[in-house]
C-alpha cells in the first residue's frame, strides 16, 4: 500500500512540471526575507572603507544626466500552500517597505566645480516612500490546458509619502562664505494618528504609547484596499510554457490621518579654506517645523503591473530558461500619479535544479526602476529547503555592474 501511494504521489508531482512555476511540495510552509539598497554615486566597497574619500569631480563625471538616485526596499513574506495536480490554494501574509530619493545632477556639478562669488545655485530633488501589509488567498486551477492563478489580496498601507519636491541651494558670498540649504514640505499619510511623533522640532518616541492604546486592527480594516494578481499560462510546446501576468487595483486603500510640516537643513562656513584646517568652522543645523496633524481622505493603490513571460525547458525539467517583460505604474489613479510613475520591467533568468539536493539560479532584471544581477543557490532536503541569493544593483545600468548597490534574500521552506 505504501509503495502504491508513493508511486501515485510521484506521478502527480511529475505532472506539475509542465508549467511556469511548478510546486515542489504538496504542503509547504515558507518564509522569505529580501533586502535591497542601491545608489549610483560610488561603489559600496568604497563607502564602507575605514577612511572614506569623496572625489566629487569623479562622482559628478560618472553620474548620468538623470542625476543621483538612492533606492531601498525590504520585503517579508510568510506562506502556507497546498498543491495538487489540478488545484492549489494557499494563504500569504506580506509586508513591504520601500522608498526612493532623486537629486538633480546640477547640484553635484556645483559641488565638484565650485560656485562663483555672489551667485545662488539651485537644484531640485524628489523623495517618496511607502509601506504596506497584505493578506492574500492564491488559488490555481485548470481550464483545459490553460492554467489560471488568481490571488485576491487585502492590503493596507502603514504610511504613504507622496512624491515630494525638495529644493536645494548653494550660495557663495563675495567674502568667501558658503551656505548649502535644503527644504521640503512634509506630507505623510498614516493608518493611525501619529500625534507626538515630533516634539520641539525633533523626532520623539512618545507616540508609541498612543499607538499601543489605539485599536490598530480596526484602523487597518478601515483603511484596507483590494487588488488582484493573476497569471494565465499555456503549454505552447512540450518544452515551452507561456503566460501573461497582471496586478490589478480593484478598491484603493484609504488613509484617514495626515502629518504635515516643513523640514530644513543648512550647512554653512565663513571660509572653505578655514574648513580645510579646522572642522569647527563648519556650522550645520536641521529643523522640523510647523508640524500639524489633521484628518485626511487619501487613496492609495499598490502598483499596477501588466506583462508576459515564458519558461523554456529544452532538455528537461532540470534546466529552465525564463524571460519576462512588461510595465508597471506606481499608485495608479492616485493624487501623485504622473508620467514618471510609469516604467518598464524585464527579467531574464536561468535555473538549474535536480542536481542531487542542489540548485543554481542566475538572473538579470530591471524592476522598480533598479537594475539587478543576481546569483542564487537552492539546498533542497525535501522536508526542508533553503534558498539564498545575492545581487549587485543600481538605478543606473552601467553602475549596476560596479557594485554600487547590494541585495540579498533568504528563504526557508518546510513541508512534503
């Protein structure tokens, strides 16, 4: 009886491999943590040197016309999945935290070349950030040869910072003095009231007690939105599977609390020559002022994504070549949506699995406006699996090969 059951399960599992993303277990509990930090000014290895040297002329010369970019992202995911030959379902909990800062190249040109006495130079910068939590129930079923994967999600932002303009200026006095300033309006929408976050122009931790007393579960439920992720795939050939994917907003999340204010930074000196010999001559100050808390009615969607992908297995299930291409929109239909919110995406990958307990993956991609080149390994002991990957990345293609950003991911999966 045990032998017959083993043969039956093996045949069922083998039928799963003729698809884009075949399951490796019938029941699986997994957790994945992924972190990515990238910029395009200088290699990360130089930043972490004991004696950091900023060659402003070199940075300015190597910077693209689009200017400086710094991006960060952290994703955590917990999943419980049940996979059968013609049907699958699961429960997923995810949290996402990301943001991006862009600064005009003209500011770095001024810092590298200097400013003429008595002139005022200005440059623009831009910043946005967001954080979401979500709960989804993915299902998979077959309609003839077509496989359909649907994943309706309930999601809620923890906070949302719309695309915000920052004004930077450099003023060189006729007496040799230099002053650098930056100012930006603060506009943060939150799931709960963050009153007490700032006191006397400084960040404070007193608001934690307020959050503990608040009914966060109710706040998240009242702010929740709904979207749908879908993947439709078809085995075009015995060795080639093709599909189309989409992430479609259905009901936007609504944030009912708002924090506003003004953030400013100033750095000044009487003489650059004096600064070279005495650091105490450099004066700096930072301030957060005009902080106010109010009710809001701000709508937020997670990115809309549309595209196509394929998986080619020319010599069997142990070798898979992947390709995907499409586009995405950040906060579609939102108040801060613009043409810059739309961007292309692509990914090329190679996977080798089934070499004993070992698997290898290589990929290159452009997603969320960041280029990344990754290598990953899989250690599959059947009952437990470890997936580890590392990547170099950057918002600029050329700099992405120079290690100006790093990414890492770790996944652990249990089941049978």
